């Protein structure tokens, strides 16, 4: 309830007035059968046309006022629910952005997308219907029974006997269907995940001719969801026939009992018709209650899923702040160990090294040796399990996150571009950058030539995920994006893997010339890309297997020598 209440701020008027107008509609609706009874028992019986016309006008006025009340309520409900949904989606989205990388991976992209879209819509619909029908249904159901007793208490007993049977049917059906809705939401997560993976990996799927298998997997997940939905639908389908049967039997009882009472002058035809209408209103109210229960159940399941995200406190939060130490190393690792899961196997173990301001550090090692993880610890995408990571002499845990990450330009392994112009992508970290600064960064990243050839240059449109660009072009743009903000620390995580050797060599020369004031971390699988670094770190299965310069490591590190040998660089070379 707290999740719902805190997103209604500024719309309490609609929340109060909406149900009140719906309550007014229910009251007017309950008056209609009474007016109809008077028309039959007084106007028609006595042949009083003026009385019939007069009460007919009253019925028309009641209908118009009821319709107007319903429209006003629906307007208030739409306004309140619409703003509620907007605030909830904004709240969830902002909270998701505050979660750590590990927490995002735990929920999964598909699960978070479903929560942001389908689940929030379910909650919004539940709020809308609660405002529209929350007060009408109980008042209509109870009011019909009360009015039946006012008209004729003996016939009113039929209502008391039939209503519990209808309620019992509703309870039994709801008991079997309600748990299924949580399963439906979980299956939607699976479908979202499969859709995202298949659409993102379309090229791979086609390359391996996996279309048929992927389609079968998706159909299998879709069939599982449809089977649950159909099962729920079959059970729910029994609701209307059974309740209609009970109501029709009750109507038969009302007519039969009313006829007997009318024969004894204890009842009149108009009253019997009014009671039949009240029975139908009771049925309608209870069926609406059943449908509303289904809607609320789905909304409740979605609320729990959204609340699960919102109640997850970010594991990485802003530090208290600290004064940087003048002359301290740009980066220092002090006996750092890290595992992705508490108690799990260490990905990095007892890593210690220092990087002076302006140095270039190369990191190399086999696949899965922990190179990317080490870089992620500098930006505090994860917190170390033990030890300490320092930037400018201050523990990364002491920094406010935006302050720490403003010092770092990160170029990830997988080039990530967003739909929009080239300029928009390159100024993500520096919104005020000038065109001159952008072109300078592109020149360094070896991307100026191909950007100039794009239609529109910096205003050329990049499609979703950069799918209208080659792998090398995307990598060069992500490098330029990091350079535009002129960071203190530049991290290149295998960012030239899609470049040919000539472009890679030109990129390294340009970086050396244009980033002399930056501390550069260069992760690469190619020994040639890092051999001229001021310091090379060799990782092997999460441990530091060597540290030094290229020629020194060829003599002292068997792991590094093996890597170089596999790439034809085992013998020391003269730097050109």
C-alpha cells in the first residue's frame, strides 16, 4: 500500500471525488426499479397517463444523472491512474539505474523490462478500476438486498438465500485461478528474455542456421504461457453460466413467491418486477466483483514484483567524500580480492600494484583471467571482497559515485551506442563539448574520416545499437566518446579488437601523443597493443602472474612469454 500511496501525491482530489461520483451513480441506479414499480402499480393500474409520463421523466433524469456521474468518475480515475502510472514507472526506472551491476544481473534485463512495462500497467489498471468500481460494487450488492427487504421482506429472503451461493461459486473459482496469474507474469519474464536475446543475436542465429531451433524454444515458452492462460480461462468461463443459473433460479423463486403474495394482495406486479431488477443488479455487482478480484490479483502480483525491485537497496552507494592526496598514485590496488557472489570462487585474488599519474598500463592474460573485472573495480561497478582500491590516494568507497566516475573514461569490450545522432552519442559524458573537441577526439580515435563520409557528419543518425555501423566503426566511436570528456583515467577494455593492425597501430600512436596527461589502462589480447606500456600486468586465473615492462616480462613471466610466443613475439624487439 505504501508503494501505491506515495505515487498519488497531488491527486487526492480525484481519488476522493471519483468514488463519490460512482457511489452517486449506484444510488441513482437503485432508485430506478422503485420508480418503475410505481409506474406499473400506480400509473398503469389506474390508467393515469400523466403519472406515467411524470415518473418516466424522473427515470430519464435518473439515467442522465447516473451517466454523467459515471463519466465524471471515469475522468477522475483516468487522471489519477495515469499520473500514478507515470510516477511509478519513473520511480522504478530511477531506482533500477541506482542498482549495482551485480544486482542488475541478478534481476536480468528481461525481468526488469517486464516490471517497467507490463507490471506497472497492471498496477495502473488496478488503481483505475479501484477508483471506478471500488465503492459501486459493495454498495450496489448490499443496496439491492436492502431495497428488496424494504419492498417485501418475505421475498427479500430469496436474496439472502441465493447470494451466499453466488459468493461461494466466486470463491471456488477465484481460489483456483488466482495463483495462476503469478505464473503468467513469470512466463512473461521468460518471453521477454528470449525475445531480447534472439533479436540481439539475430546475426549469430542466422550464421549458425539456428532459426528453427530458436523459434521452437520461443514457441515452447509461448505455449507454456498460453496453456496457463487457457486453463485459467476455462475455469473462469464457468463463472457466468453457474451464477446466471443461480440468479435465474432465484428469479423463478421471486416470481413464484410474488405471484402467491399478489394473489393474497400482499404484493403487487410492479414490486415483483423491481425485485427481479434488484436480483439482476446483485448478479451484475457480484460478477463485476469477480472480474475486479481477478484484476486486483494480477495487480497485486505485479505490485509484489515491482516492490521487490524498489525494496532492493543499492549495494554500492555514495561515499562520504574525502580530500585527494597530492602526488599520490593515480590508481593503487592493495591486496585486492573479489568474488561475484558472497562465498563464491574468487575471480581476483591478492592483487597489488600502483600506477603513477600519466602512466600507461597494459593488462593481458588468458580468457577469464579477470582483466575486465579488474577494470570494473576502478570505476566501482563492483565492490571488492577484500583489500582496497584507491584513486588519487582515496579509497573508491569514499568518493561520491558521480565524482569518481567523472574522472574515468570507460570504453567497454562491447561497443554500446544509442539511437540518435553521432554528436549525441559522443557528448554523453560532456554535453557542452564543442564540435572542435569532438573532431579532435574522433581524430585520435581514427574515426574522423568515416564520420565525415557519413550523410550529415556529426548529425548522421545511428540506428538502435549502432546496427548501421561496422564493428570497427562502433569501437572507434566509443573510444572517441570517452576521449571527448577528457578524463583523468582512460580505460580501454579490449577496445580495438575489431580494428585491423594498421588502424590499431595508428590508434596507439595517436593515444600516446594526445593522452599524455591521462592515466591509461589498456586491456588487450594482443601483446603488440601493450608492449610499449609503462607497466604491464599479466593475469592468470585471477592472480598477478607478472608485472613489469615488455622485455623484462619476456624473461621473468612464463605466462607472458607463452602469450607472446603464440603471437610471434617471443624474442625481444626494438621499438620502432
